[in-house]
C-alpha cells in the first residue's frame, strides 16, 4: 500500500517528499521531467489535470480505495489528516498553521517563483519585472522574519505543514538574490530545519 509520488526537483515537489519522510510513510518516486514536458503526458494528466508536479496516488485512501491528489496544499493537508501529525492539536496553533500554509501558497511560492524566472531564466532582460519581484520577495522574507521573531515555528511552538511548505522555497534563496544573514530569524529557523534528517532526505528527491 505504498504511496506513489510524482515529482521533480523543485521547491513544490520537495514539499511532499519532506512531508513523506517526516511521516515515515513508504512511497515510490516517479520522476516527471518538466524540462522535457513530461508533465503533459496523458497518463500524468489523469493524476494531475493541471499538468503540474507534484501529485500523489494513495492506494489506501479515506474509504480504503485509491485516491489521486494534486496541489501541494491539498496533499500536505491530506497527509497530515491521514496520519494525525504535522498539524497542531492546539486550536490556535492549528489555525496559525493553516494561515501560514495559505500565505506560502499564495505569496511565498508564486512571487519567489516569478523572481526565479526573471532573475535567472527569462530569455530577455526585463528590469521592471526584476525589480518588482525582487522587492516583493524581500518584503515576504521580512514578513517571515517578523513571524519567526515571535515563535520558533510558523504555527507557534509546533513544527507543521506550514514550515514544510515554506522551507524548500527559502532553500532557493541564492536564486532570489537573498542573503539569509539579512533575516536573522529566518536564518535561525532555516538552519534548524535544514539539520532535520527527514528534511535532508526529502530535499534529495528525486535522486
């Protein structure tokens, strides 16, 4: 009853491999090479109709039958509910974890992704876009830093799906031209998470 993970070596893909490692759930890795448009393969589109990685297939879903899921937030929440872990039991921390998970999905992922594109991959130089997304990236790191000045983890005292979702994007800080030393609280949090064995293993998927 092994979970099937369809992924590639991106921040979004690594969210799910980290979670699976933290939860010690058995899984098989299927590499979806997005550099060769493998995400448009009809077999993959049956699992992830939005042609994005990651996606999972769990042969033992909520009713005992198979379930396929795409979108990292949905997958993280599914795995947390399946195992009863990675979401705080405390009501306030529970909602804080969900709040910061949504913050990552709505801002800290998409805006940093745009920074990656225009700073590293755009075929032409677009100074306006570089400035816009660099400034927004720095602002979001400031928001993260302010939160982590108050609490050890994004939910509060408890490590959660919110941290797992945010870490792989922070791991690409060189691509974003961000020095973590400028955000002392983020650096403290980042170093602590990077030292977790499950995070290290999850960040190495796919091989």
